DNA sequence: ATCCTGGAAA
DNA sequence: TTTCCGGGAT
C-alpha cells in the first residue's frame, strides 16, 4: 500500500462517506460547481436556495431570465455578475452539446468531454473536473488548493507541480473508482479546512499525523 | 499581477 | 480590521 492509499484508509476510518456532492440532481451539481469558485459553500447554498425559490434552477429558465435578474438571485455567492454570465454560458453548452441530458456524456470519452467543458468561458480545470466527477460520474481526480497543500506538505509532490501532473499523482496511486475519487476529494477539503489550514496548520491534533512517513511535513505546529 | 464580490472568521 | 473561501479570465 502506497502513502496515498494509506492516507485514505486512515481518513476513511475517521470520516467515512462524506456524501459529496450534496445536490438534488446533476444539474444542481454543475451550477454549484460554478457558484463555489473561490467562494465558501455556505454562500453557495444560499444562492442555490434563491434560484430554487425563483424557479430559476433549470437550463431553460437560466437561458431565458435577464442577466440582471439572474445576478441578483445568485448574489450571496459573490462575483455575481461574472457568475451569471458563466451560468448562461454553461447552459448554452449543455443544450448544444448534450441536449440538456447528462447521460448523453456516458458514451463520450472523458478527455473529449473535459476539453469541451473547459472551452466554456468560466469553466477552468477544477470546475470541469467537479462536473465530470460529481455530475457525469467520470473517474477524474479533482485537484484544488487543499489537495495541493496536503500533497506538498506530505511530500507526495514537489511544490511546483502542475494541475494535471498532481491529478496524475493521485490517479496513478489509486484504483480507478468514482466513489473513491469523490470521497477522497471531500475528505481533502474537510481536512484542509480543519487541520491542514493555510496558516497555522494544526498538525499536532491532525488525525492524519500517523500516516506521515519520514517526519515529512514541512510544517509541524 | 489584478480583478471580480459577499459573508464569516481571525 | 484583514483574511479567506469547494477559481478563472484578462
């Protein structure tokens, strides 16, 4: 068992299934993935609740509603003007490429779907991978700031690693398993928020401390 | 490197 | 008061 598998084994014993991504359906996952860009999930929940109340959480309504009204509905998630455009760009892609049907992605190669998603203005690699994994159920490993921080501090990766390169470090160390990838990312986010924080990491109380091999963490607080 | 933005935490 | 979010575009 390699260090990354060992990390997950210990983490799963502690956290179990975190049940990501919390949403009623894949469309809500995709919308949430855009709204959560550089934004706390709590504020995204408010924005999604407002979309639901206004009857706006569907491809047709997002296409038809005026930009200003959409922006107002998602206001709590921040960057509301930018994100209103992003939501409209996404639903336009969703209709044209998939006829508003996520299952249409089942027969498409993951790499093609990923490139296609990333061609949408407002969808970068992380958001694309959120959508691929949690909405399309494709086996891609999501990399985010928490993933990077934890990977570097545990010595799994050099600090100058690129996005795709870091994803590869995880996928090459793990079985290809959609549930595993979903829950691993959820666990990294949870640990990154509570213990492996950007400033003043709480290594002393961290449940992952037993998984460190050569006293590897760059920071022990 | 800077901008986009609200809300909570430090 | 500053910092930080489940980033991405210019």
